[in-house]
């Protein structure tokens, strides 16, 4: 007697089970790919994009920490300058790069926190497209003038600006950079008028202050060697506290502009999606670099303060605080770039 069809064992069940098992195995394998990549990383040189021109604070820091990072990671970390649009060009290239840990970014805080407030169109969203990996240094700005100006302190300088409204110019690494915002804060606090000239980095701006094409600027650090050489005149620091390098130089707050604070934070970032073990390894290499005396000396030589102890959470939260701090000023001056 024939077995009813409904009771026959299906010849397709083992095949279906095999296919299902195969898909499950494939899914697990795909999930393990990032982990496997992280285990073999790095097996080739790593590119550290610096989104400002050579000679600026970001460039100097990148070249200071990269040798120590290379030693820790076992592969060369190569600085690649991508200046322009106040850091946006370098940020864009980082965001477009593979999320594999072979492209990192060293940027000023302004490029990450401030640019979204002033550029109407950006091809990236820093909050979503970048991972804050590690803080590098808190950068201070120093009010410096060309020696040709007949001033010796902040009050003299303010009087000179007031007597020459709109005739003096100051430079910065770009619109929305901390030196630019420091200049705008200064103009409002001191009730003076001067022209802002943006550059693609601190290096080119410094060149024009030295030549006299610019009369002053808020230096993020590269100009301090010129101060020591007598080629620039240092009037004040735009931070809440005096610099250990120049303990006799007053803050702008002490010079009659209470509450003046234009500090910013420079740090390392990775494209969103970079495996967590890789991010942790990069962070560890940066912290190790910031423990080296040679690196600390370079950063302090810029008048900046190394930040090896800042947690990743504090680094992430810092960006939101900076946006909240500077948003009113940006709105007041109508700073927008198409």
C-alpha cells in the first residue's frame, strides 16, 4: 500500500536546511571581517591628514606625534597636509576614506565644532561622520603685532586701533578658526574696527604679519619663535590664565577685557565606522606620544598644553560645549560662508 503523499518525507528539507545554515555561516563570517581586519591592523603605512597648511599649529603637532605613534603601532604614520576652506577639505577627504584605520585626521576644534555653524553647505556631518579618538592639546592664542606698530601694551594697541578705524588688518587660518573668532571677540570687547584676512593656515598668515602686510594677529603658537627673535611683539594671551612660557605677559582679561577666552582643542579623528579595536589602538598611540618629553616640548613650544589625560567622553562632549559657546558670537557677526 502506497504511503500517502502528505506523509512522504520531503527531499527538499535537507537542502533548505543546508542553504539556511550556509547563509547563517556567511553572515557570521561577514560580521567577523572587521574583527579580523582589526587583528591584522596595521599592515601598511597610516596617513594622518592635517587639514591646514604646513607651518601651522596642527602641522607642527602632527609631525611631533607621528614618529611616536609609528613606533607604538609598528607602521609609519605619514603626515599629509590637505589645507583649505578652514579645514573642510581635509575633513571631507577623511570622511570619504575607507573606514579601516589607515586614514586619520588631526584637526583644530574649530574645524569640527564651528564649521557646521558657519558653512551653509557641508559635504559631511562631523557628529555623524567622524569619531573623536583622542585630544592632543589645548591651543591658546597670543596677541602679537608687527614691531612697526607704535604700541607696547594692550591699552596702547586699543588706542591705536581706535585712532585708525578700519585701517589695520589681522590674519587667521580661516573663517571660524579660533584666531579669527579671537579677533572678532577682541574687536567687540575693545570697541575697535579692523579687517580680517583669512588664509589657508597659520603659516601663511604668520608670513604676512612678519612682512608687515598684516599689522597683527592672534597667534595659535607658530609665531612664538619670532617673538623670541624680536621679529614680533607679544602683547597678551587670549586665555583665562597666563602662559607658563611667558609668566610676565598678561591675559587680555587682565588687560581690561574681562572674561576673554579663545582657547580651542586640537585632536585626532577617524572616519565613522572604523573598528573599535583600531580606534582604541590609535588612541593608545596618541596618549603614548603625549607622554614623550620631545613631543611635550614641541607642543609647549607652541604655547599649547598637551591633553593626554582627557577621556574620550570628555573629548566628545567638548564639541557640543564649543558650539554652544561660540554660536551667539557667530550669529552676532553674521558669519556665514556659502
